[in-house]
C-alpha cells in the first residue's frame, strides 16, 4: 500500500458529495494514510467538523485568519506537513479559484503554499461540468500537473443525468494509492517509514452504545426527562467507528446529528431503549456501553388526554423502569459490559458498588457536582474501575476522552 504513512491533506468543498467525506477519510486511513481535513467555508453545511475530526483523529482546519489555529498548526506548517493534497469533492467554484490562483480561504491558500502533488475529485451538476469556463479551468489545472479523479457519469442529486458525480470513496482512495505507486520519489520516501500495519484496536468488534436521556410521558404533551445532551455517548460512537468497530447507537432525544457510519436507532422512553438494546445485543453485540441517562421511573398511568389544571396539588404515581445495563449484564452470554456512574459524592464507593451489583466488566465514574464537567458540558473527567484496576482519565474534551476510554475497553476485551 503506497498510502502507508503518507500525510494526506484532504480538502472538502461545499457540494452535496461532501457528506461522503468521513467515509473517504476512513478509506484513506484504512490504506494506512494519516489524514488531516481542511473544510472550505461552505462545506460545513454538508458535513460536520466533529465527524471529520472523529474519523481522522485530528483537529479539522477551517479558517485562515484564526489566531488559535495558527498558533497550533499554521497554514504554512500544514502545507509543509502534506505529502499529498486531495480535494474531494472539488466544486466548480473551487476549480475556478485554483485555476486563477485565488487564495481567499484556507484551502485555496494551502494549494498555493504546498509543493505536494494535488489531486481533485470533481463533483457538480452535469451542465456545470460541461460549461466552457469549467472545462477551460480544468485544462489550466491539468497542464499544471494537477491530477483529476473522475467525475463519473450517472444520475445526480439534482435529478440530471450526465458527467459530474463524484467517484465512489473507495475508487478515489485506490486511485490515490495507485498514483503514489507511480510517483517513485514519494513512494520511496514513504516506504522507509513503513511501520507495523497493526489492525485498529476495535476492528472486528460490534459495540452497542446507549446515549442521551429518555423521556417518560405523563400525558400526550408532557414528559419527565433530564439534562443529558448525549455528547459523551455520541463521542463514543464516533471514536469507536474510528477505532475500527461496527457501532449500533441507540439514542434518546438529543440535538446531535447521527454519526455517519453507525447503525442508528432513535428511541424515546426507557422501555423503548430497553427493547432496542436487548435486541441489538442478541443480534450482534460484543461490547455494550450504557452511556444513556435512563429515567429510573416512568409514570404508572400515562393519560391519553392532556391533564387539566384543577386542584392545587397533584400526585403522579411512578413505577421503576427496568435497568437496561443490569439486564444486559445478566444475559446468559453477556457482552463486555461498561456502565457509567454519575455521582455527586462518594464517587468511588458508588461506582464500585454498581460494578459488582450490576455484574459489570467496567464502570466509568464522574463527579457531576462539578459544574464545568459532565452533564451538558463539552469536557468530562472519568475514573475507570474494573474488578482489579483503577485508571484516572483527566478532564478533557469528551471526544478525546471517549478515545481514551475505548482504548482501555479494547485492552480489557482482548484479555477477557
Ligand atoms: O444505577 P444508575 O442509574 O446510577 O446506573 C447508571 C448506569 O446504568 C449507566 O451506565 C446507565 O446508562 C445505566 N442504566 C441503564 N438503565 C437504567 C438505569 C441506568 O442502562 N434503567
């Protein structure tokens, strides 16, 4: 594989095919490349920086005039870091800017600032592809040794038929790999650095994750719920995908987009989540991570009409919900089970109690009395307990934390 250890800077511009970018990143990393992503200003309307950060394992670069980003890896360093620059999808607008050397955003600036070979996978409407201006611009670019991958012909998002569809992600990744074989200088530099091609730590594992809150109906318009944002569970899902797992994400109602590449099951109540989780585990689960903030109780008698205001006081009777995590751990051949314990005090004591009482393999505990971490925050800190180990994961972004936690899970699963 010529892409092994090659630094690929992937530029994503704002066409509908941008939604395929996370999959392209996975195909490139699957061939051994290290990928950093640069988003053009309009592309984030089609694909989220979070998904691309998760699958590439690197911060996504978006702005030219961002002092913070420049202090980290500035545009010149980024241009030097790249062994190859691939733009997929490359819109007609992007192609026009490149042909004329414009540098009004980070991506177009990088094209001028790098000496790495540039590859484009165009994607646009067939009429735009056929337009004389586009064809003239492409002529200029190919004369400058910029290589085009595609486009393909076929039915387009707009309903037209003709040339302009972006090639499939595996085709682009394989063509780039082949192009490097044909570029002896780059291929030989890279072959010196070929490291062990270890499989990803979670490849071959099917992980079922619960996330978000549940909603317990009182009547058709009211419910009982909690402040869980789903960020931790969704971060686990995206990182598990990046580490090679197959992921089923069962989520209560949250404001986050479903991560690309997972099997996504949307649920509302604890009972729905219970059914979905047991079904998913029965079908394929190797690892179960219960990250959802499941309501402990549900309303005993849900009204089928809106409750009317009358008396000054009202009593609602609640009944206990099933414990999804404990029920999964109690299966005759349970998966590797991981629970979360959100506590306001005596964190270690309650976490260890849950680990044994619910018969779990691992529990990740956090102190939710600290307002800057945990519920509804971007950061979290965890202490991970198993029967014989205790590992502290200090305060960090939930996405980074999810990766650390999953690496610990992967180690324990392999010894399980
Ligand atoms: O007992 P407690 O609710 O504190 O346990 C928290 C852990 O159990 C979390 O991993 C949560 O997702 C899981 N849980 C569950 N089903 C419930 C309650 C909690 O899966 N009904």
